[in-house]
C-alpha cells in the first residue's frame, strides 16, 4: 500500500507552492501528473493524490527534485483568488468525477500538443527540403551559366585563332573539316 508523503504548502498571489518530502525515494520511479484541478505524485513507495480546491495552469506549473525534496510550483489559473485551503472537499463520487475529467482533459491536451509537434516537425522538414531544392537549382543554374561562358570563350578563342591563320592554312583547315564530314556521311550511308 502506498504511503502518503509529508508535505507543506504555501499560497501566494499567483502560485501555490508545495514542498514534498520523499526520503528514501527512487528517482527513476518519480512520476508527476499536474492537471487543471488535480495533482498526483508517485515515487515508490510514496503516492500523493490531491484534488485541488481551485484550478491551476498545468503547462506553466513546474516541479524540481532536490535531495529527497520535491518542490512544486502550481500556477493559479485565476491570479489573486485566495484558496484558503489546498484540497477540494466533497463526496468521493464528486472527487472521482473531477479527477477523471481532469485526467481526460490533460490526456487530450498532451495528445494535441504531441500532434502539433509532429505537424511542426513535418512542416520544418518540408521547408528544409524546399530550401535544399532551391539551393540545388541555384547551383545547377550557376554550373549551366559557367558552362555557357566557358563554351563561348572557347569558341571565341577558336575563331580568333582561325582568323589569325594565313588564308592557305584556313583553306586546309576547312577542307579537313569537309573531308571529315564527307567521311562521316559515307560511313552513315554504308550502314
């Protein structure tokens, strides 16, 4: 049977602070669940299960474990409201119903946050892929421009060299080109 640990609480205008003694605890077994109107701290052999008198903002609340003492800062949902008491008083059925509703609400909230993280990760991956594709396209265009420039420069150099040749050498170069094209034409007609 679980043991309820000793704890103290202090109410402030915006928070409720709990100090829970967990001597002889196993840090690996610590489990904290903060819901809108309920908290549960399980750390074998201890179990603290408290229905809270008022609502808290579970997302902005925090817990820190230090040398066998758990410090929990519960952020009040409605700042300035004085609780006066920590624990909600009611029938067992009412307490159980509030607990089940709070746990179901928290589970749905956690699931929704998980789905949002997945959607954000997918969107980030898509954006990274789009950026990579854009970079690759820019690089491809740069390479094409460089190839075009180098081809143009090579053609200009060739034409300049041909222009600098004496006319007799140009005729020989042209006749060699004509012979090459005739030979290529004869070879294609043979096949």
